[in-house]
């Protein structure tokens, strides 16, 4: 089972899917491969305004990060070939063998300076998890600072900015 404090990943049940093994990556650049659909440019710096830093702590993107910010990038779609609206930004999980084309959506919520992230499973085949708890197919769950989101082989931790 997933332990919030130890940061371990839940074991997948044998359902005919390939077992997931978390691949540890040597130190990688601390930049993002996030692209915005309108400009198709890489975001590396943080902008001003309320938001959270989403940091990959396990999997093929370990060490990479992106920001969810109220004024600039409040929504992200994650997947290997994400289907998205023109107002959304995506993080390409092409190196994650267990991620679906459009796996999950992350939406920043800001209420009275409290930032949370609404995590939506986009009917993925391998599931989306928040702190080890699987989100039902197509459903949403609220996540908070220091929570961990598992998408395929990738584990992302929500950090305060």
C-alpha cells in the first residue's frame, strides 16, 4: 500500500496489464518540458500569483517540474498524446509506458490563499492515484500541498511556491 510519509508506490493488481516498475533516473535537468498549445514554447520560470509547483519525484521524469498558477496555467492535461482544449496546457508523458494518451487533468483551485489541485482521471486504463487511493474512472479528487499523485510510472508531489 501507498504510505504518504514514506513515499512508496502502491503495487498494481494483476489485471492483465504489465506490472509497473518505477525506474530511477540519474540526476536530470531541473527544467520543464511543458508546452503551451498557442505558443508551443517551453516553460522554465515561475510566474507571479498564487499557485503550486508540481514536482516529479519518481518515474521517467524524476526531477522535472511544472507550475499550476491561477493567472497563467491553472489547468494541465497529462498524457502521451493529450487531447485538450485550446486554453489548456499539457505535459507530455511520452517516456512513461503506463500513461495513456490523455491520462489525467490537474486543475488549480484557489480559495482564500489556499491552493489545492483537483485531479481528474480521464478514463485511463492504468488508473490515477492520490496518496495511494485510486480515483474512479472519469471521476475527480481534491489534492493538497505535499500530496502525491501517481500517473502511470510517474509520481508527482504538490509543493507550495
